[in-house]
């Protein structure tokens, strides 16, 4: 008979990892304000990304990335595969929620000034994570091979091809040639299930490592001041306190996703017809603001404007430092952020209603 002790001995000998290291790593002090759940929202896109990866693997078992079969394979998943409709619906809703919560996380970091020194690099990793997430949204939508999604990807590839200097190369790279064709779907598929997930995991690793190295920005709130009188209460340990907050958020999201998938399951649109351009082409909601902006300007100006905006977003911690040096205490970044958010909201609603 095998003794339990012998199994443990064998496990420790085969995998000589000191569990105290894990204890030390997970007892990181977390500032008190992270007890407010909206400050802990950064963990939400991470949880949703895991859901995306798991449901995505199941979908890949059946999806066929070829123009002649893509639509049929999704119809098969939706109507024939056991619980296929459910997995597909969770994948769809989790994608929307991930983008939404990512925007919330970014806004909380922006409006609390948590991107400031020494966290500039982590803000830049964050902007890359945002671009990767948009890339997931764009390529994933195209895989459906429905009329609306097909034409949205045609327009998207054409917009990318209007990038100054390197536009032709980007367009050819995305389309797999001069025009949208069988290669395009394969490319989008490879980007969606291979390149983007790898980039996401690497950057998430760097993002979390930076959070661990710098710690989370300590903010002061009136309510916390009483706690601050007792220096031991300035922070709390990651495990178990913060872990449970994240767990509760995760359980709530699981509940929400299940309700959304049951009440609004993913449906099938009209099959793509590359020969017939539809009257109205609509991207997904998170591209509405950019789409409206492009409609208000010419293609070249629109693309240039978008690139300048993305460049400013990437280097905002440094732009903010110039404002702070010139006009200290005026919180110019805060008010520019409010203005930017209002413009984003107005453009999004405008595009949604026309
Ligand atoms: C998949 C995407 C992302 C994930 C999973 C993620 C995750 C997290 C987590 C768990 C934290 C710890 C604090 C918290 O829970 O809020 C955090 C902090 C931070 N994130 Fe993200 N993040 C993502 C994207 C972004 C984006 C798009 C930005 C900005 C452009 C960003 C910038 C930051 C910064 C600067 C901090 C430090 C905040 C502080 O010190 O208070 N992150 N992130």
C-alpha cells in the first residue's frame, strides 16, 4: 500500500518548489481603496480573456476558415453541436464585456492619474493590450462570414490600407493579396487564434509584472483617512482578501454571461455575398466612434487623425508631464479626458442611431 507521506515525498522530490515562495508572492500589500470594487476592475478583462480562450478552443474544433465553409461551420455549431449555441453565445458576450470593462479600467487609471511616474511604461503596455483587444474584435467579427461582418472587414482592411507610407503593405498583409479573397479569412483566423493570443499573454505578463514591481498607486480618500491613523490598516494582503473580491467579481460575471447567452443567444445573419455591397455597413459598436469620425472627414484625414490620437494616447503620461510643468495643479489632463470621453460617447451614439 502506498503511504500518503510517500506520495508527498515523491511530489516534493520531483517538483522541488518551495511553497513559501508562493505564499510570499501572493501576500503582496494592496492599498485600501482597492476594497471599492470599481478600483479592482482591472481583473475583469483578465477573467473574460480566460473565458474567451476556453470557449474559443471549443469553437476552433468545428470552425472551418475557408470562404466556402466558414458560414456553414458556424451554422453547424449553432444548430447541431451539443451546447454549441451556448459556447458561441458566451464567446460573443464575453468579447463585448471584455472590451467594455477594458474601457472602464482604462478610464479609472486615467482619471485617477495612475499612469504617472513611475508607471508610464505600464500605461504603454496597457495601450498595446487595448489595440490587441480591438484586433481580436475586428478579426473575430470577420470570421462569421456574414454579409454585414464580411463588408465591415472589407472596409476595415481598406481603412488600414490608407495608412500613410506603409498602408499598401498593411493592406496586402491583412488581405493576403491586393484584394479580399480566400487568403484573407485564413490570415484573420491565424491572427485571431494564434498571433493575437500570444501577444496578449506576453503583454499581460509584462503588465502584471510591472504592477507587482511598482505596487498599485496609493490614493487617498476621506473614508480611508480614519484607517490611516492605524498604520497597519493602510493596506491589506492580496491573498485571501483581494483574491476573494476578484472571485466575487468573476462569479457575478459568470452569472451575467449565462443570463445574456440564454436571453440573447448568438444568431445567424445573412451569408456573405462578395458581389453585392450592402446599403449600410456597420462595424461592431466599439468602432462606431472611429467610423463616424471617418465619415465626417476624408479617408486620408480620418486615418491620420486616428493615428495622431492613438500616438497621443500611447505617450499621454509624457504629454501630461508637460501640462503639469506648465500649469501645475490645473488638472488639464483630467478635463481633456472628460472632453475626449464626451466626444467618444456622442460619436458612438450618433453612429448607432443613423
Ligand atoms: C486585457 C487588458 C488589461 C488587463 C487584464 C489589466 C489588468 C490590470 C490589473 C489587474 C491591474 C491592477 C489594478 C486594478 O485591478 O485596477 C492593472 C493596473 C493598471 N493598468 Fe491594466 N489591464 C489591462 C489593460 C490596461 C489598459 C488598456 C491600460 C491603459 C491604457 C492599463 C493601465 C494600467 C495601469 C497604469 C495600472 C496601474 C494602476 C495603479 O497603479 O493604480 N491597463 N491592470
